[in-house]
C-alpha cells in the first residue's frame, strides 16, 4: 500500500513539472452570462473613472509640504501683581510687552508666551493659569490645476490642547533662568521661574498637480480588476450551468506536441 502511494505521489510530482497549462479562449453563445459579463466590465470601468481617477485624484501627483513657520508676536499685556516693588505707581496692574512675555523672541515652528513669573526674593503671581502646551495645525490643501489656485491654496488652522495647567503630574510649561549681579564684591543672583503657554506649529497638507505617469498607473491598476468579470462567468459555466460538463470537456484538453495523433476531441495538432 505504501509502495502504491509513493508511486502515485511520484507520478503526480513528475507530471506537475512536465506539464504546462495555458488558457484556451473559446466563444460561448449565452445571452444571460454575456450580459452579466458586460455589466461587470461596466462596473469596473465606472469604478476606475469615478473612484480612482476622479474622487481619489489618480491623475495628479501628490506631494507633502515641507518647511517651517516663524511667528512674530507683538502687543502689550496687562498683568496683575501684588509686589509693590515691581511697579510702585500701580500695585495691582502692570503692562508687559513682547520683550517680557515672549521668551525666547523667535523659535522655529513654536513660540512661548509667559503668563506667570515667580521671583525668589518676592513672588509675583498673576490670575492666568500655570501654563499649557497647545498644538497649532497648519493644514494646506492646494490644487495647482485649479484656475483659482491663489484663493484655494490657503492654510486652515486648528488648535489642540496637548497639556493643560491643571495636570497634577506636570502642571503646565515652565522654566527657570538666573540673573547674576555683584554688590560690594559679593556675587548674588536672582532666580526667576516663568510659567506660560507654549504653542507648537505642525505643518500638514497636500499639494496636487496633473501628472501623466500617475494617470496611466491609476488606470493600469484599475484595469487589473477586469479579470473579476471573467472569473465570475467562468465559475458559473463550470459549476452551475446546465451544460457545464460539455463546457469542461471543450475547455480542458490535453495535447502531446511530440505526437501527431488525434486527441480526445478529434483535433489534430500540427
């Protein structure tokens, strides 16, 4: 028994490497299956034209934006204070300009606005929160094939709170710096702790423009779905059609090219 199984396996293994299978094209007159095949082809073509080329912009080359943003902040801010030595004219109010609340003055893709300052020799507290981390998303959506590209190619901004001052583990954004001075030969320093809002700018988006190569690639990838109609119709003829046995006999044939004898279907190979 084992010997027969080994021989059968060896014969199948040898047949697999000695036989080449190819597709035979035959025409079958069947109205229902033919109509189904044309409908499937139309659906695939509509999918290529509407979805791949039009909706997904398959005819355009897409590039992501790259660059950085530099924000320049101007203006004054009114700050509440309880330190009389900080402002002798008005104990409760003080004005800060960009030189005081914008530290450092210029950053790439970010900027920091101070909202509270604590000095070691005396405390200056404002009514602002401790600080926070805020993301500014700068989204570009540009279509360079449009006639109104200057109007359409304009960024939109969205703000996301990444960290708030109410976070117990890390209450806001803060940092320290020291100012050194000397009195009567003795060196001193004033340690200042700054709380504030840090804004991080993220640049995202897409730029699109017509490209003939991308159009052909999109159409070619979609045409690969045309085989779906053939597979479905072939499956119907082989499994469900009432003349499926005859179809299998015509569809599948075995030829020996080194022999000039008649085959099972009385077809002679020249």
